[in-house]
C-alpha cells in the first residue's frame, strides 16, 4: 500500500490555499499553516488507524469534517479581526479631524 | 435661478453627514451573555472529551457507551441552539452566528462518532485538538469585541 506523507499533503494543501486566498494569504498564513498541518497529520494517522482496524470509514469522515469546521471557525475569527482593524482605522481617521471640523463649523458634528 | 449651495458644498455637507452619523461599526458590539455562553459550552464539551479520554485510559469501554452521554449531548444541543437564536438577534453578528452554526455541526458530528463508539485514545486526539482550536478562535473574537467596547 502506498504511504502517506503529512508534509507532502501539507505542502500541496498550502499551495492551493495560497492560490485561492491570493492577497489575503499573508494575513492568515501562520494560522492556516498550523491548522492544515493538523489536518494533514490526521490523514496520516487515519491511514495507520485503518491498518489497525480501530476506525471506520464513517468515523474517519466525521473526524475530517470536525477538523474542517474548526478550520472554518479559525478563518472566520481572522475575518472578524480584519473587520475590527478596518473599523478602528476609519474611526481613527474621523477622530483626527473631529476637533478641527467641529471648531470650524461651530457644531459638535463629529 | 442660481442654486443656494454649489455642488462641492453639497458633497462636503454629505461627507460630513456620513462622517457624523456616529462611530463606524463593521461588526456587532460585545455581548457578555454570548461570551459567557460560549465559555460555558466550551467547559462542558472539554469535560465530556476528558471523561471519554479517562475511560479509555482506564480501559472502561462500558463507561464510554453513548447511552451514558446522551443527556450531555441533548443539553449541549439545547444550549447551542439558544446561543444561536440570541446571536441572530444581535445586529452585525453574522460571523459569530456562522461560528455557532459550525459548533452545532461539530457537536452533531461528535455525537454521531460517539454513537459508533470510541475504541482508542489515538482517535480522540485530533477531535480534541479540533475543538480546542475552534473554541480558542471563538473566544479570541469575543475578546476582541470586548476590547473594542473600551475604545
């Protein structure tokens, strides 16, 4: 039976993720690498467990589904943190002009 | 008739209106109840997994049968559903709602797995790690929303 190398799987997966995420890749690189490493390792482990007869096909699929949902949750947090950063930048920009604009217009507009 | 305000002045006024409408919010505000419920569910899920792990260590397969955990899964299903309903009512909370939905799916997956049965500790390791990552991510986002409130 052919062997499975988690490192090779990881390299292939990361290549695909990088291509798919394009300019967002640098932002999620560390987290995505860590999460997909666990995923690749699990596939290697599933092969070993199958050989020993300690896991069913359905269980193997459930394990991977649990991991996929976990990766999605991690990436959603990254998306949320990105939105918070953009939000903070916009509010900082408004804060910078707040005092002078209010003074010139004579209203507490900002 | 000459307009009272020129185009540039109208644009400037509109810009000011946009800027003044209040602080920009791209994601919903921190909600303490949501945060506490996520942490409560985390404790319950991790306790369940540790219990399974200890039974495997003790080679007590009878104690690990699904029937002994059915109530816990039912409670978790109720708690995650309530959490989802709450999050759906909070404006701009779609990311958190999506995370709670993924957590619900994962608890259903775990329950299905448990119904088939755990045989070795080896199979529990990736499941435990996945839940740890999932909860850590959810709590990280909650903490970030909390920090934002103090801005």
